[in-house]
């Protein structure tokens, strides 16, 4: 019997969630955004160190500035001169006769809490953006994988109905063969059934090849290294409830926050900067006095930028324009998405109505075939008429399988946008 056609080749059954989970695990884009989120968190830690922690470093300098001393009308080479009235070489005011430095420098920013808060806010916004991108990418994957899964199911259902046709024909062939031997039907009637049986075998092979192809495409989408033949589980998608707050709109909110935080970061340079600075170590210009030139100094450095050609106002105007652009994109998306979902629902109702009609017709075909079986046993029915009804029923089953797949695809599309 043909209902055992796949029993030996089906190694396991898998459902939609299996493929979606694998696709998300293998998605380079999701992994990239997850890593970007971690990078943003590390950047927040770096900014905290930059704005609040002391900067400690070492500087060392050695500069050799020899002269030729011409005092007392004698030319004398001096590698490290204590001074001269007349000489050849760099001016002592510029070279100090040399330089010997080995300093430990410390710079401690002070009163930087507001700057740290501003910089951390931008890092946090970027973290939220990357985390939201993970959600958006995952949602896209769910849509794409589900569409491909539905396509696989369509091929599987087409195999199922051809399998049912083959079972019916196999049973009738046995009956007609006996009736031919009893001279109730002709050999040509049996030949006609054999031909139709071969036709459905050909369709079965075609649908099976299509199913294998679509299954491989599904695995390619998910990044699965597997070529085994499996029968996937059936699917019955339901419409999701209306989303009060769309996750798609979150992108525009975060884009606006990112623009504002970028503006705030730009304006940090207009904040006064006060640093506590200190160093200690060797600082000498005359080699013989080096042992006496170890010391330290400390003080404050202050910087304040109060004019740069009105760049601050220009940048604020630029940010306002970009914020209006983001707002326009958001409003346009909301309008389009509302119309898009309404269109899908209207189209979905059309498919539901056609499926109901198709299923009612299939029930009638089933009843008719049962009646025909009785008429065949008494030789009252033309085999040609029987075959025609059987072919019409197969066509209706094929169309119903396609309608069901398109209905599932529409539900998937609606659920994608209603998120």
C-alpha cells in the first residue's frame, strides 16, 4: 500500500520551532549585533575610566646640546657647558645647554560627572540599538523560515493527495481486473486505470523531488548541514492579537535618542575642563647638578571653548532636521503598516471562503466515489467517467493544498507586521 511510501526514508519528524531556533543560532547578523552590544557595554566602562580615573604615565627626555666656547680668545668644545659669553652653538635660552628628564606624570580629571553621564547615555543607547537589532533580525528570520517551511508543507500535502489517489487506483485495479476476467468490463478499461496509475506515480515523484528541493532550501536558510530525508510536522498558524506597541516603532525611538545623544556628545567640548596635574622625578639641564634636580610640581589645568564660529548652533539645527526625518519615517511606517494589515486580512478572508468551498466539494467528491464503487461492482459505470471524476478530485485536492499554503503565508505575513 502507498501509505507506507515514506515509512522507511523518514528518519525523524521536526517542527517549525526547531528550524527557527537553529537559524537564529547560526545567524551571523544576530551574532554580530550581540557582539556589538557587548562592545558598547565595554565602551561605557572605558568612558568611565576616561572621565573619572587618573591618567598616569612616564616621560623621559635627553637632549645633547654641545657648544664651542670662545671666551678668553680660545676655542673650547664643551659637551655640557655651565655657560659662556661668546660661543658657537644653540642659544642657551633655547637649548638650556641640554636636557635630562625622567618624570612620572599624573592627570586627574575633576568635576566630570555630567560629562560621564552624557557619554554613558550614548553608549547605553547604542547598546539598546544593537539589542533591538537582534530582535528585529530574529523576527525577520522567523518570517523567512516560516515562509519556506510552508512551501515545504505544500509539497508534502501534494505528495499526500497523490498518495491517496494511488491507493484508490490500486484498489480499483484489483476489482476491475476481476471484473474483466468475469467479462463485465473490457481489458481497455483496466489499461486506462493502469495509465492513470502511472500518471499519478509520475506526479508523486515530481512532488517528492520538489519537497526535497524545498527542504534543502530550508536547511540552507537555517545553516543546517544535513541531507537526510525527513517529514516535517504540520502547521496551523493563528492570527496574533493586535500589538499595542509595535517593536518596529522602537527602532525610530532609538534612532531619535541616538541623534540627541550624539548632539550632547558634540557639546561636551563646550563644557569647561578642569584637571589636577602633577609630576615628580628628574628635571635638569646641567649634568653635574643632576643629583640635586629631583623634585615634583603640582597644579591645575583649565580649558574652556567659548567661541568657534557658532558650530554648536549649527549642529543643533542639523540634529533638529534629522529628528524630523526620523519622525516622518515613523509616521509613514505607521500609516503603511495599518493599510498593509487591513489588506492582508481582507485577502485572508477571501482564501478562507475559497478553502471552505473546496473542502465542501472534496466531501461531495468523496461521497460520489463511494457511490461509483457500488456501480462499478455491477458494471453500471463507465471507467472513463470514473477516471474523470478521480482526476477532477485530484485537481481540487491540489488546488486546496495551494490555497491552504497561501492562507498560512498570509497569516505569517500578518503576524510579521502585527508585532
